[in-house]
């Protein structure tokens, strides 16, 4: 295994998802400190909207940093991304509350989230391109699975830190200073990732493409790869609605809708993300043997069939044990999609536009269906007065991705192995 490339790709991806996860987990606390309103509902709605604001910047960051990665290299783009990401976390960690500086407090939070959204926009495309291009052609599914495995591991780490903070501190201490600890912990990862990425090498596929292919432009991506962008965008919908609604929103849902203890809701996240971390590489390796498209379609279909009955069972008699069981079963079902996902959409694009194509497809879908997913779900629950409203949103996303994956062309770009043969 090309351990250096995998580490360079994973560490920034882990930092991005850890930060976004922690922000989602701390929604209830951040709402009170930075977005005081006339009711808990209003405060949480404002906070989830701020969570979504970061995603407005994702397509912008995806285009700018994606083109930069396809022109200057994966190394240059990934180094810049992790620097910007670390700065955003720093601002969140030191931001004074509304009671201290008034309107300046939420403005700092919004600016930090916009900065993180811009940097995160370039992370997925560049790191996924790096993983796929560093892999032998026959192991792309396995290498690409580390994209989603690292996300699940970051969600797991965020859940562990959140659980430790919420259980180890009194409500007063958590609100006073404890909520900052997860962000401060995240700052440790930044300098390490910056060092690793500054000392990595660009992939052979990129170096070959830079010599032989046309300079990457946004116009070329839309002109020559519009079908691939649409298929990729549609494929991302299921990923983003399940991550941001079923995982990141779960603590808020457990507390506000199911009336379960805040600290105990993290148990379900720990179990679910541990399963995804372990099973995603297994599913990715399996896709190298049996094919990615079929495995992905079956995984999406099974998840679509079981999600409503599982949530109905949970809502009928809410308990931490039932929450854990629901999260575990959904994680097992989704691992068949999460594992092959990186290679599935990376193989849609040739090397010279891969980062840009991936960034466009991923970030547009994440902005529309993921960034404001928590806001929409909170609003749907209020309007419909149904605890099962989140499942309707997720089911709609699963259907759209089923259609998109079914339309993915059979052709897989083999530029990695071809580039190695030419260079050698």
C-alpha cells in the first residue's frame, strides 16, 4: 500500500469531518451561546442555518481549489486546504459568546464557517483524486474506501470526544468552556497534516496528464463531462443526506424529538461509525472483485426499504438501546455504498480534470442536500408534527441516488496504470 499517499489524503479529510461533526454535535450549546432567540426552536434553527451557510461556499471552494489541484497539483491544493481549515477551527475555538461582544459573536462563527466551507470544497475532490491515482488499478475500490472510512473514523472520534465532554462536565461547565475543548483538540491535527502534505509527492497520473493533456478549465468539464458531473452529483445525494441527517443531526434529534439524554445519544454514533470505519474498506475491496455499481445499487435499495420501519419502531418506544440498534443496522446497510463510493465517482473523470469534476459534483450536492439538511428536517418536523419527517427527506435522497448510479456509464478511466507504464 502507498501509505504516504493514503495518510496525506486521510488526515485532512479527517480534520474536515471531525470539525463539521463536532459543530453538529454541539448545536444545542452553540445555539444558546451565540444565537439567543425567543425560543429553543428559533435558536436551533439559526444554528443549523449557520451550519448550512458553510456549504454555500463549498461549490466556490470546489471550483477554485479543484482547478488549482488539476493545474498546480494535488500536493499544492491539499496543503492550502488544510491550512485554511485549521484557521477556521482556530476562530471557532476562541470565539467569545454573544453575552460578551453581542452581534460580533455570531458574525465570527459565520465567517469561520464560510472559511471552512471554502477549504472543505477543495478537500474531497483533491484527496479522492490522490487516493485513486495512488492505487493499483485493481485496488481502486479499496484505496478509495479510505475516503469514507476516514470520514466515519472522524465522526467516531467526534462522538467519543463529545460523549467524554458531555458526561465528564456539568451542564454549566459545558456551556462555559467545555464546548471549546473538541475544537481545541482538532487544532492538534492541523500542523501534523500540514507537515505531511508539504512533504508528499504528486501522483504519476497527474504528472503525466499535465504533460500530455489540455490545461483544465471549467468550460471543458461542463462541455465534455456534463453527464459524468450529473451522475456524480446524483450519487453524492444519498451520501450527504445520510451523513448529515442520520449521523450529524442525531444528537439534536434524540434530545429534542425523542427526549433521550444528550450524553447517551453519542453511544449510537460511536457504534454506527465504528461499523462504518471497519466495514467501508471491506466493501471497497469487495467492489474490486464484484463491481462497484451493482454493490452500490443493492446497498441503496436495502437502506431505502428499511429506514422507515426502523425509525417508526424507534419512535414508537424511544430508548437508547433502540437508537443504537437503528444506527447499527443503517450503518451496516450503508457500508456497501460508502466503501465503493470514492472509486465509483472518481473513475468518471480522466486525471487532468478529475479534481475539478469531483469537486463540482460533490460540493453542489452537499450544498443543496446536506448543508441545509438539518435546517430542512427541523422545519419539516415542526410543520408536519411528525418525528418521522427526517426519514422522508432521506428516502427522497436515496431514490435520486439510485437513479443516478443506475445511469453511471460502464467505462472506467485507466489513466493511472497507463501513466505508470509510460513513465517507466
